[in-house]
């Protein structure tokens, strides 16, 4: 080979090596500019307001035996209440603390310590210090929109879910009103405990069916009518719009879910016991995982918020939330395509006050609100103190690590999701905190 | 000058003047039509129905009565519980269509006078008369396909874009 030809070919080969997409061990192709650490991220908002005293500090004993190492004895009155609440038995076989990094002193540093503020902050990676309209979509892009707009290759909402245990303002968190983003990049939203219920079935569960030929004839008429009308009911007013193929799959899945609900399949899904709303919400998240194997899934729990009125029930629901997290992790690790290729981040949206309110329960324990002053300094600021646990493959997440000093903030979570899924460098700067400046990065190799 | 010759010239001049006068009165015909502003059917509708309005109107259109409060509440909850509104509206309409209490003209009634059925159906759902082309086109679809039922026509109308506006 002549020298000039050799140099030309060597140059092309080198350029090709840089320009070609990377092939990850999973076999999936990605644009060279976005290197993924994993292909799936699940963010479980351990929400409702959880105080570090009762969670990671174990002041009442270890109420979270699946997530936290330790056999500290639970206070007798709380232990009795937990037993009476009939949690289903479950043995994961290992402790989640060994599968990742635990931040014992994370921070919800700014903004009102309200549930919706906390949810919005975690999902957008931006504190809600200016204003927040509970009837509005967030004013800054959600992690769902950032993922769908900047991830390569682009994914439909089928791979991106926000699963909420409540209605009210929470459905609005699947996309923002930020210019250039919005519904066309939003997540599929579902509040399954409202949908898959007797009232849900009585409202949307029993459908008139049409043959494919009948559907085609209806489509023909509808298409004519739509062409004859000058407006289109789509993204925005119509929420997130799925592709025709995805919508058909969703309809079939919803039908199947209603069918299973009606037949009692969802009674005691994890074995005999008493299930609260949190557990059912996590169970339905598992059904979404079964069907869609989302690349990005955010699911929440909020039953611990009973702490406003009854401290003992707060402790009981904390214990059940721990069980639900273990079930969710087990589902991920037994789902082909997600096992060993998923990072799960668990964190409350905010904490609770140090000083109890005037509601005293049957065990003589004071209930707890969450009302940290906005100046972030004065008064009872304990509602800003939370924990964060990051679980994942040993090639990605530091295993068995515990970070005790004040490290990491709520807004770091969105940055880490963007980094894990490999699209953080594709986003306009300033929308999220630079991952390299976050505390949560200490969880990763 | 000979007076007779003078009279002759006067007569000729007058004849020419009369001829010229008549020829200048010839009428030029201009054919015109009255200006007509062309608009799309339903084009004046600019407002999206609220969720409550949509559910209430679907119910009253299909059952000819107001939606009961508890039904409205439960359907609203189901509506709010899913993010793809087109998908969930499709389910709401099909759920109601599946009710034995739904009030829809029989297929025999529809086929007895298809243009009239189309007229009444468009007016019922879109609050306007169909234009001639709409009526012809939809009537033709129905007339040329005996498998099309009144329920299918109702379903098409209620899941169209125009039904979502007022």
C-alpha cells in the first residue's frame, strides 16, 4: 500500500471510530455524544414527608428493615401497631443497603416544604422558590421532557412514565409549560389506584367493541370530519399523545388490567396482608414495568403523611413503604431487560418538623407537620432534612456505601437521571445543575 | 347657395347625428356574481370544552338526560387518572355507547332516510347544519357500506376534533 493511501485509510478509520455510535454491552446503539451508564432509571419518591429521625436515624428502631441494615429493636407500641397492620410477609434475601449508596443527610434545601413543591422540585431539578400554581404545569422542564427531547434515539411516552398515588395537582407533573418543551415531550401519566377501581371500571371499563372493518369505516368518517374542521385536538389540551400503535397497546393493556381487577387478581398481590394506597401504587408500577419496561419511571408514595394526625400510623406506613420499595426492586431484578441494567433512586420529597403538633395519638405520640421557614435558617428547619438511597449494578453504583455528612440535594436527582441515561450533555446548559457539581455523584463509580 | 341643396345637407347631417347617437347607446353587458365569503364548517368554534363540559355533553347526547353527579365525579376521576386525553376520551365514549340505556336511532331508521339522519346527527353533535358536501360524503359512506351502523356514525362524530370544541 502506498504511503498516501495508507494515511488516507487510517485517517478514515480513526474518524469512523469516533463518529460511529457506541455499542453498549446490552447491544443497544447510542449516539456517540451520549454515553449511558444504564438503560433504565426508576425514581421512587418515598414521599409524604419522612423525617430522618424515624427513617435512617432509627430513633424508634429499624422501621425500614429491607432498605436499611441493622436490627435495632422497634419501640414496643410501634411494633404492636405494625403487627396489627398486617403487612404481607416478604423476604428479599438481601438488604438493599448493600446494593448501593445511602446518603443519610440529603437536603431539600430551598422553597416551601409542601408535598407538591417537593414533587415538582424532584421532577424538574429546580426549586420552586418563586411561585407555584397548583393548577398549572411546572414552569421549568420536567425530567421526562428533557429525556424525551434530548435522549438519542428519541423515545415515545411508552418508555417514560409518571405513576402517582394521588390526583389533585399531581397529574400536571408529566410535562411543563416551558417554551420548546411541553406535552409533545411529556410522560405517560397514570394514577392507577383511581383508574383500576370499581368507580374506574364503572366509568371506562366496559367498552363497546368494533371489528377491524368497523374501526376502519369509523376512521374513514372521522378522518373526513377532521379534515373538514380547522382545529386539531392534540398535545397540550389533549395531554400527552401516544402514537397510534402505542395507543392500541395501551388500550389492550388497560383492558387486561380491568379484567384482572374484576377477577380479583389484584387482591393481595404480594400475599395475604393489608395493603395501603402506597403499596398498591407500587404494585401497579410493577405492572407497568411488566408491560413496557420503561427507560424512565417515576413513582411516588405518600401514605406517611398521616403523620399530620397520627404519629403511630406514620411509623406503620413508613414500614409498609419500605416493603413496597423492596418489592419494586425485586420486580426490577426479575424483569428481563431491566435486571442489572437499572438504577433506582429513592428519596422523600421533604422531611417533617422536629416539634410535634397538638394531635396526640393513642400511644401518646405527637403528630408532625412540615413547615420549615422559607428563609432556610430560622425556626424548625428539620423538614428540609431527608435521606437518599441509590441502588444499581456494582459497575455503576458504589455498593454498601454510607455517606453521613450533609451531601446532596433534591435537585441533584434529575441531574443524575440525565447523566445515567446519557443525555445530560445534549441539554441546553442551565436547565439542570451540572452533574459534576452535585453531591449525588458520590454514589456512582 | 341653392336652398334645396342646403336642406339636403341638413338632412344628411341630421341622419348622421341620429345614427351616431343610436350607435353610442349600444349596451355593454357585464356579468357578475355576489361576493360570498367561504368558511369551513364549524370554523367559528375556538374554545375547547372543559373536561366537565365534555363528560356532561357526551352523557346528555347519548342518554338524553343530564349526567348524575356521582357519575360525573367518577368519570372525571378516571379522566384525570390518565395522561393521554384522546385515549381516555375514546374509552369514555365507548363505555357509554356500550350501555343498554343509550338512546341512538335504529339502523333501520338511519337507512330509511340517510341524508336526514346525517343532517340530524351533525346538528346534534356539532350544533350546526352540515353543508351539502358533508351530507353527500357521509351519506355516501353510509349508503355504500351496509355494515355501518348508527352507533358507528355516533362514535365517529363524538371522537372527532370538532366535537371537542364549541
